[in-house]
């Protein structure tokens, strides 16, 4: 059986906005893989009005967040559109990295991972969320922010700053 231990992981998602949970997953992913690339989905069916940050703003935020953890050549950030498995193969990544917070994530990810493997042969590798982040989600953060709440505890400092500086609707 062939063994190739050099592993490049693609971590795709919406990341609107990036949270402490996402950042934790990337840090832990780097302990498992040689490189991790965060890939922000340019989601054509999500209306700009329902977005907190544009995909380009999310790239800039991720870069700021990762800089704070000592910039590392094994980390990169990009956007993608289309099928994640096509992007993964085009860019030569070995696996897709995803996080699991609970059974609801599992139901969804199980179906997605098997579909992606069937489509392309690309495997998905999961890391469990850290207990302190397991309840954190971008959608909940968007809700709290829309109602004027403070999400500083749930997001990295650059994201908290960007949220404070956003023009109020
Ligand atoms: P998507 O819209 O593709 O689900 P998200 O930005 O919500 O994108 O999440 C991207 C990935 O990060 C998913 O695998 C998700 O399970 C994982 N994730 C989200 N929140 C957390 C968290 N708090 N801890 C660990 N992983 C998380």
C-alpha cells in the first residue's frame, strides 16, 4: 500500500465571520497536516444582504487573525467557487478538513463527506471542536451582532475590531 505522508489540507467554509472555533481548528490542523489552506466559499446563492462580511473582507480578516499567530508558510487563505472537490484537486490538496461540534454537524458532514468522496475520491478528515468552542457558530454570532450584543468572547480580536468598526445599519 502506497504511503504519502506529506499532507496538505483544504479547510473550506463560509467563515462569516471567522470565529475562535475556526481558528482553533486551523491551529490544531497544523499539528496534523503539513499545510492548511483556509478556503472561503463565494456562495452564489447567499444574498449579499444576508452576509456580514464579503468574501474578500473575510480573506483579509483571516490573514489578520493568522498573522497574530506568527505568520507561517504552511498556512494560506483564498476564496473559491464551484465544487470544493474540484478546487481541492485543481490546487493539489490531499484532503478536506472539517470540524465537528455535535450530532447535527455530524449528520450534515457525513452526507457531504461521502458525496465528495464518491464524486472525486477526495477524503474528508474531521477534528472535534474543542469543548470551549463547541457552541460557537458564525450564524449565532451574526444574530447576536444584529441585535447589538457583544461577541468579543467568541471571535478573534481582529474580527471583534472589524465588527465594532462596521457602519451601523
Ligand atoms: P459552512 O457554511 O461550510 O458550514 P462554516 O464557516 O460554518 O462553514 O464552518 C466551516 C467549518 O468549520 C465546518 O466544518 C464547521 O463544522 C467548522 N466549525 C464551525 N464552527 C466551529 C467551532 N466552533 N469549532 C470547530 N469547528 C467549527
